[in-house]
C-alpha cells in the first residue's frame, strides 16, 4: 500500500496515518510499487485521464473519481487503455447507492412506473469564493465546469434511470463568481432522451450561504416520485399506481469538508463493489462506459451553450 500527493506534507501525513509508503508523483509510485493491484485516482478532473492511463499501462486496475474526465475523447482513451491491458476501470458514482435512488431505480426497472414522460432535476448548492481560492477548482483546464465538479453525479443518475440523451439546449451565466471561476455558476437546460422522455435541469452554486436542494422528480404513466433532500437522500414524494415504496434503510451522512458539505459519503459501498468484482466476478456498480456517457451528456449541454452565442 502507498499514497501519493504532490504536496509533500499531505503525502507524508497520509503515509503516517495509514502506515504506508509515500510518493510525490504518480510516476514514482508506479515505478516502485510493483505489488499494488488497484490505484485510486483522486486528482483534479483534468488529470484523471493521464493518471488513469499511466496506472492501467503499469498493469493496475483503476478506481477513478468523478467525473471520469472532462472530454469524451479522454474517456475513450481511458477505456482503450483498460482493454489493451486487460484491466478493470471503475468510476466513482456513489449516489447510486442512496437508498431512495436504489428504490426508484428498482421501480423503473420492474416497469411499475410504466412509460416515463418527463423529469425535473434541481441542483441548488452553495460554493463561495473561498471554495475556489488557491486551488485547481474553477479553472477550465483542470475543473471543466460546474456540471463536471458539482453535478456530474446528478447527470449520471439521469442516464442511469432514464436513458441516453439525444439532444440538449441550455443557457448558462456567471453571476456571482466572475473573479473566481472561468465558467458558469448557474444554468438551465432542456434534454430530450432517445426514448422520447424530456427533462429540465436547473442548477446553481449560488444558493445563499448553504446547499438547499438536490432533487430528481419523475413524471410517468403510472406514478410520480421525487427524490430530494440536499443530496438525493430523501424520498420526498410518491404516488404510484398499486405500489408504495416502504422500509427504506437509513443512508450515510453527507461528506463534510469543513467549510462546506458535499455529496453523499457512500464510498465504502464503492470500494466494497470493487473488491467484489475483482475477487468474486460481480458486476461493476458503474462501468467506464457509463462514466463516458455522463461526460457525453455534459458535453452536449455545454456545446449547445457555445452554439447559441
């Protein structure tokens, strides 16, 4: 076991905490750690592809944080590297494990809701200038945009539950972060899915002082359901023909980063799935292909913004 961070103090602190070796570059780690089987990539978004490909080429399986990358081309190169080296490439999408998300996904897959008509996705969070100070976050090259860093989990759930996206139209603005980020802090989008369903997305990081809501509402032939709370952690509404979702287990708490609170902390389940796949041949909770689809959908949204300028 080993850890790696370009900030020496962080690498050494992690090394001490977990009683393992430390390195300051991924190149050094890959050169010296021949017995490592899995590399967890938790670097800035824009470096995910290069770090993942290096680890795969070194013969290691990879667990890559979201977003998989910030271009679909880079995602494709990552997938090709995994196939060439016969290694597994996992993508972190921990919100798939939220109890209400699991329950609604099952209702959809069993056909209980019938034909899905439309979806409303709300992402109302707060990220102030302090969040972006002295960090890679906020840059176009390493961050990529609000939909990549803050809300790619939400886009993933749209793909996972509803399907692939055919077309997208969007408007974005930067209202309150003009000096701290190189992209939007708010946006609205309209999606058309390949199965005919439509969706609206409202997203912002300007919710005053704190996160307000992360929700998905589904309107379907046989019912309406809303997964809400701040982090898609509550089943806020259900009215389903001849069916009631009951006995939802308690979910994990949200990640606490000190100055702000983030998405749900289901990483234990992500790692449990990884071990189950590698040791027992189980199915991956999120495949590299699904990680690619999330990036493709975000690209469609951003491309529509550029084409309208």
